[in-house]
C-alpha cells in the first residue's frame, strides 16, 4: 500500500525552500526528491529499495534518460555513460571521482535518494535559497560523509524542459550553477571542469546553442553578460549572438549536430526540435 501525504505550501515559497521543507517533514528512513513532470520506469522503486537493502549507504544516485519536451525524442539514452553500478568509496580519490562522474547529473533533483538522518544533520545554509540548487549544495558543499552508490540503469525519464523552462534558465546554467560548482574547495579543478567550465558563457558554441534553443536573448546579454565581457570585441560578439535570428541558427545547429557531431555527442541533450523562446 502506498501512503501519501499532500502538503500545500505558501505560493511565495521558492524551489529551494519547498525541497528543504519537504526534507524536514519527511518520515521515512530515506527520501527521494522528484520533479512533477518526469517519469519513473516500471521497476524503478523496486530497484531503489533493493539498492537500499544491499548497500545501506547515505546517498544513492539514479541514472536517467533525457527526452524532448513532449517525450517523443530520446536525446540521451543515459545521462551518465557508465555501464555498471558503482560504489564510490569515501576517500579523497573516490569522492573526486564521484563528483567528476556525477556532478553534472546530480543537478537533476530526481536522481537523488538520501538517508533522512544525514539530510537533517548536514547544514542547509539559507544563502543557497533562490539558487535552485540547495539540495545540490547539501550533497557536495562539505566533504562527503560516506560512500555513494550509483545505479547505472536509467530508471528515470527526464523531460528536458524541467531544467530550461524558467526565464532564469540562461542565468542558472551559465552563471549560478558554475559558480556553485567552482566554490567547492575539496574537489580538484579537473573534476570541477569536467562537470562544467568555470565560465561557460565564454564558449562560443555553447552561446550559439543557447541562442538556437531560445534560451539566450538580448535581455540576457544586457542583464547578465554585457558587464562581464572584458573588451568591446567580446561585447560585440555576445551582442551579435543575442540578436541573431533564432530560426536559421536553430536549423544550422540541428544540421551540425545531425551530420557533423553525430547523435552520440553531448550537445544533443539540447532540445533543438522544440525551442522554448524566440
């Protein structure tokens, strides 16, 4: 029998405040945070329960596949390209490898199954409220307290729009998330760079893809990037991408991905078929 409680919250509460509050109110031994418009594959719950019984670790990370906004196109068969389950030991090298392998994937909240007693004893600084990554900081901001178990089979189907629908999407993935990742002193720079470059907005292909999908606009350039560019040439380039016609750029990006990069390249996680904004 499935026991369920519905707990309405103040509509003014943000993403981070809600997940933090749910963690406080949970009653089970483990907690599994999950987004409301992603899908579980049949057998997912049983797989998690089996991992809990066998591993008894503080944190379980589930792999996932990524699909387009309407679920019709598989963009990534599995987000983390590991073929077998992994138990990362609680050593400096093990922690660094876990962050290198999983640091990007854990940015998706539904991948996290955590021991509630650890959730309630680790610090939850309110300075991370509003970043959309309070749960992420809970996992990685301090030295990892124990082994991490990763389930390689993708038991979750992620709808890509989850991480890109917000008007703040460009700022979150180009500024907020990289800043948080690079704030960790206990991981190597190589591991952090593998998760995300320190300043991804300086990468022209990333910026062009963001424009092609409708996530980068003139307003984003003026509010976020203009003051960050060091000279007039860089500012002109950033402005030029922001005002470039999105539709031709989107077509060019789709052809580039299909015929030059191939479907196996990581850039195909962008939903080029369903851009979100003009």
